[in-house]
């Protein structure tokens, strides 16, 4: 299961409203970077099948998790963070064993 902080949910809701369409977001992982895995995030306009992704809801936002990514993302919280001039989504994943120096990829 993935949960969103209230700030992350508000940011997603704002972005869906700006787009003028969307049912929620889909989160997954892909193989890349120096640590092995990176998070993926995309808007969902057409609801995925239950075989493709599991559906959760957090603060009123529908969140689909890709089936193959579920073991890597179990228990993760997605937040919205501001650090200096940068801002973006941050994944607080209890399954992470480490991250690369730039923070773009992780391993379990």
C-alpha cells in the first residue's frame, strides 16, 4: 500500500485540475541509474485493469501501483517537499537499502 501526505494529495489534485482530465496517478519502478531502480509516476486517464495495477486511495486521490512494483513499494509514503529552490515528490520507502548520491535511483 502507498499513502500520500496531505500536501502531495493537494498537489496531485491541482495538477489533475490544470490538465482538465485524469482519474488519479500510477506509481511504479523501472530499472535505471547507478543504484538499480527509479520511481515512475504518471497521470491515469483510463483506469488500468486489476491485473496491471492495484488501486489504493489516499486523501481522496486514486493511486494505482503497478503489479511488478508492489513488492518494492509496500509501505511507501509519497510527500511533496521543498528543499531550497527545488520542489517535488519525495518517496519515503521503508524497503530502500540505499540511494545513489544524486538521489535519482535506489536499491532494495
